[in-house]
C-alpha cells in the first residue's frame, strides 16, 4: 500500500497526550517527533521518563564501541559509543554519544555527551525550526478549538520551552516542556537547546568553544579587517536646499549607530551591487528592512536614533530632509570593512611529479566588493594590511616508478630534504645589567647532493616557524649606591658636619664596583644643632647682636636706647638662634613650622607670623614632600604671636655706651662721638635681603654729622645689619648649563634642565621647587641645535655580507661609500677621491676551514660507439676542499659511505652510414640497455646488455625503404 507524500510528512507526527490539551472526544490526541528530530535513543523517549532514566539508558552495541581509555577504566565507565545521527540536516543540530557504567550504576559524571553537527545554513524556504514545531500542533484542538501556532516572543527565563502564540490572538500556551535538540535559544544567537538546556555555541558553531566574532564579523578575529568610523556633521538645511547627503556607509559595514538631534527627517537610499536602488524616509518608529538589511528606528520629541547590527547588504546613502529652521546635529559610528585585503592563493602545482618536491602559495590583493585581483599598492595603502608570507610544503613524496628500458640517470637520485633555518651565535648583550638585548643572524639554508649548505630565500623556510632573532639579556638590576645612616653631628651647638658610609651593592647584595660615580650620594653634609653656643648676659638695656665685617664673630653688646636710631629696633638686627624646639620632617606626616617673621612694628606691640607646612620625609630619596594639611591630623602649631618692641620714644642722637668685652666706653664727655643713623636700601626685593645701619661721626652738642676724622677710630662701633623683605620671591624659571653638543658637525643637539623655582633665602641660597604652573613667564627652551656645519667626507662601510660558502675558503663582500653629513642632517654621496685616507676593504676571506670529503666524478671517457647511441664512463674520485681554497684528492676509503654522482651517461654520436649498415643491422642482435635494480646501496647501478633480435629502432623502416627502392 503506497502512501501519499503528504501522508509521509505527517507520519513524522504521532499523537501524544498533553495535559494542557483536551479534545471533545474522550480519547486524547497527541503528537511526538520521531527520532529524526530528537536526540533520544530508540526506546528511551517515554512520556514519563525522567532525566536520570534517560541518562542510564543501556547501550548494547558492542561492535561500534570505541577503545576504552585508562581514565574510563579507573572511573568504572565503559568506552564511549559512536555518535548518533544529527538531529537536523541543516542549520545546526546536535549529536550524542553514550557509555555505560560497569560499577552497577555508581559511576560519577554522566553517560551522555553532545556535539554540534550539520552546521550549514538551511535554505530560506525551509523556515524557522521553532516555528515548525509550533505549527505541528495546528491540527490539535486546544480547549475545543484549533489555532495556527507561531513562536511566542523570546522569554529569557525559559528559552528552551516550546511556547507558542495563537496567530492573530493574545493567547500564549506552553505546547511542550522542551523544544527539540538543535533549536536556537533565540533567533539572533547561535546558542542551542539540548535536552531542554540552553547550551552556549561559539561563532565557530562548536559547543562551549568561547569563540566570538570581532567588530569586523570575523570569528576569532583581531579587528584588523575593518576600521572604526565615527564623527559628527551639521547639514544646515534651508527651504531652498531641503535635501542633503550627510553620510555614505559602504556595503559590509557593521554596528551602524546614527543619532540625529533636531527637526530634520532621516532618509536612506540603498544601492545594492546588483538590482535596483530604493529610498525610504524614516517617519515613524519601528523596524525596517532596507536594502535587504534589518534596521531599528526610534523617534522621540527631538531625537532620532537608527541602529543595525549588520552587515549592510547594500551601500547606504543617508540623507536629511528639511523639517524646520533649527539645525540638526548628526552623530554616527560604524565599522567599515577594509575594501582591499590580502587573500592567500591555492598552492601552485608541485615542482616534481614524484620523488618529493615543493609546493608554494602566494597572496593576492583582492577587492572584496568585486572579488577581483588588483595591483598590490591598493592593499599596501592600509597599514592594517600585512601581506602573508608565502607558505611551502612537501608534495608528491611517493618514489618514482622504475620503467622498462633505459632511463637517463639524473645528477642525483635521492630525496632532497626541505630547506631549514640556521641560526648564528648570540651577540654580546647591549648592557651589562638592567635588561638589554642581544641579536643573532638567522638564514634559510638548503643542502645539496654533496651535503653542502647554501643560503636561499627566506620564504623557502616558511613551512616552519623561524627562530627568534632577538632576546632579552642581563635582566638583573644594576649595582646601586646604598647609603648608611648619618652619624651624629660633630658639634654640640651651632653648625657642624655629619658623615655616612655609601657602598656600591649589586643585585646579590654584595659590595662591588660598577656604580656610576656621578650618581654617588654625598658622604658628608652640614648639620645644625639648635642650641645657642653663647648665652647672652642678663642686662637691663636693649641687647643687640653686632657682626663685624672683618672677623664675623658674634659680640654681645649692651646698648642704651639713646645710641640707637628710631627705626633700629630689635627685629631689624641680626638675632641669635631662638632656643625653641626644632621641627623636621619624619617618615610620618608632620607639621613643620618655619622661622618667625620680623615683628610687624618697630616699637610698641606688634605681631609675628610664620608658615607651617605638613611635610613627610621619603626615606629612600631623603627628600621632603608637601602634603595637604589634613594628612598630618594632629593639632597644628600656632601661626602668629605677639611681640613687644619697647616704648616708641624718640631717641636723640648722642653717643652710645657700648660694652666691649667687659671694657666700658668712657667718652661721654667728649665733643664728638660715633652714632648709628638710618638704614640703607634693602639689598633684595624678596627672599630676606639686608639693610645696614650707617655709622656717622656726630657733634654731641649740636647733633650734626661731621668728618669721621674728628671721632676716635678705635671706638667706632661695628656694622649693624637687619633682615628686610623676608617673603619668598615669586616663582621663576631656573636653568642649568647647556650640555656639550651631541656631535661635532652636521647638526647636533644641546639640552638643559629647566625648573620652576622659588627663592626662599638669598643668604642661605634656599630654593624650593614648585609646579610649572606657578611660573607665569614663557618656559625657557630645553634644547637647541648646535654645530650646524657640514662634516668632512668620511668612508662609510655597510655590514659584511654572508660568506660565499661555509667552508673551504670563501669571500665576504661589502659596499663602501664616501659620504658627507650636511648641516641640514641629510647625507650626500661623493666620489671616492673626496675622502681622505685609504678606502676600507670591500672583500675579505672567510670560512677558512677544511670541508668534509665528498665523492665526485672524473673526466668522462670516450663514447662506447663511433656512431649512433652509446655510453660514457668516468671514475669515482674522493675530493676535499681545503681551508685555503685549493682542492686535494684523497684515498677512496676517506669517502666510503658517501653518496656518489652518476658514473654512466648516454652519448649520441653522428648517425651511422645507411648503405653499409643495412645488411649488417638487419640480422645482427642489438644490445638493449636496461637499468638494473639497485644492489647494496642507493647509488650502485649497472647496465646489462640483452640480445633482442630485431629490437633495434628503425630497422623495419630501413627494410621498407630498401624494398621500396
């Protein structure tokens, strides 16, 4: 009984009871897919079967079982069975393999595994696989009615449940707890459902491979076949110019995103490679198919957004149509494919038909739009394009067959190995420590029949990866200066010195040499003990510190207020160190107060201020760094205090009563005496300058200045100074000296360091480095050209080329030029006579070592016949090429076991005379040459003569000719 084809299609469906479906009839109807759709072993797909029952299904096909591994034997599992048929014939299905537990069901892990199969795309007319499963229920009544079922919208919480929606209705029903194996979890991804679980599938269509497409659409690619294009444009449309093209996106582009803010309207013109172009205006939001490409368009009150994953199947010309007086801002982003790309060609035909040869391929520059081959400069214009190296592989490795009759002996008849990489020794490391480089030469060499190697083109070795030509060396750290702790100060008060030990320590912690002398830290420095070395006497008058210019010794004097000028009060004199606590920065953030500024007044009550900074000491570099005040945390020292300069009483200019080393002055009754007058102008406008009080000889009665000679010079008081303008100077650029020029001619460079500094104290040369932003003037140059003059012509030699041979005395060549470096930095090649001195050698000998012995053939003997075809013999000789280039002949024993060149060859003499030869040739036996099989070695061959009557070529022709004559 024949079944109609439509009945056969429906035979795939078998009625199966579904709890959620009821029919008018008492007997429920059901449907199930046959095993050609599902990954269920025969006999295991039951309505009430659980997963555990399914996974312990017994497979008894022992004939097809694979070899049992040691791991399976240890865990109690039998070997895996064969893979089942694919669940689908196209579009990506799944196949399973089973194994059985030999320990009575107590094995760990599962007894089923899966893999993808049938990964070719299905024809477009076949439709969606999930939709097929939904439509299979169209003839089954649901709650007394039949519906046309279509897949329900994607539900991420249940991607592998067969949820279908009645077409044209809002009714959504779960028609099966699982979709069939191989069904996509969602329409826009390759992930598939297997046994009701969504399994991740990579872009290579393999389960859990993790392979992903790059932005160019290449599976596992690196994004080198496309470019990111992004930008912004303003169309500036008017009622007169109401349409303008804003962007062209070529075919094949991906991840297009376009945003337009403004009233204008988007329009897209799609131009396919074949077919008619179409133009669509995007007015309402929704999904569009333009140029066979799906797009999503969203429109808000003032913004339009266009998105597509791509790739575009046509060239898109995006236009804007006038929609209002306000300008529209268009922003776009997409990945554009590189149009010209390298593609590897197929391998060329093998170089030989047998006996082992080579096959080579190449790379062609291809236009991916037209699939046409173009000149290479099109691909070279893209820096992302790197032309693949030619590949070489072996081919036709089968030995050549022996033929009947004579075979001409080849120069050598054995397999020639592939070329291989040969590397030279590593050069000396570029540095002795701290990580450097060393290089070596790598060449592609080929072995000839005599065992000699010669350099060939590098592409011939591309069948194997090339050796590394550069490596890192001497990565251990360089020796460094290590400073020990400072000693105690050499004094107990005032200024002194302190010392420390500085050692050069290598990476092993040993004390060695090799450290840079210019970087050695200093071993001694000044130190200050904040204790006054001279305690002043207790006196009732004002106390001054007077400093003489000759001895610079501190002297303690008692001055009466009558001998001091009005403005010369205590703050303006050079005071002794205050005996207050000395603060320095530590390794923990600490407030460090600066010195107190002079009193704000010259007499009476005033105030003093000082600067307090939050500092920390960096233990390694021994430098102080400023921190924000909240880092110090604890209470900050006071920033100001009161000061009292004494009563503001005008002091008449009378002579002073000074006490010098306990000896009082007694010239009060004299007419003339010395006295201090007003101060000079400040020596600096900032950073603590100095003022000096002028000493003048006065008439005691009249108060007028007189000649200094009228006063006693021995009683002249010492010079008195005071600090003025103590605030730091504004930030300014400080420069170091220029370095020496990098070259003596041509064009060199000089460099210097430029710092932004603030001068804190002129006397102590205390300088503070600040941020470059604090210096408002234009920064000084840090480099300048120097020695811009033409250099004298000199000889310049290129590196030596490789030796012409590896042994036996070869020759190395190099090119030598006369060049001149000009002041512009360019080189000019001159004639050899322009350079002074002898020209460097352009060749030299190399590889002066003896070569290994090798077998060679001597001179060929005479041909065995005087006319026609014969043979020639030659002797076998053992040669050796010596290091000085001459060749010697050795005893044959020295070459035993080496391959021999051919010792026989055919020779053809002039044609034998026809008339005299015919009577003889017609009845004579002719020697027939035949190559015998190789005996006791690959190179031992002989020729054997057989008597074959009438086997001479052309004899029949000669007879015919004779009879015809």
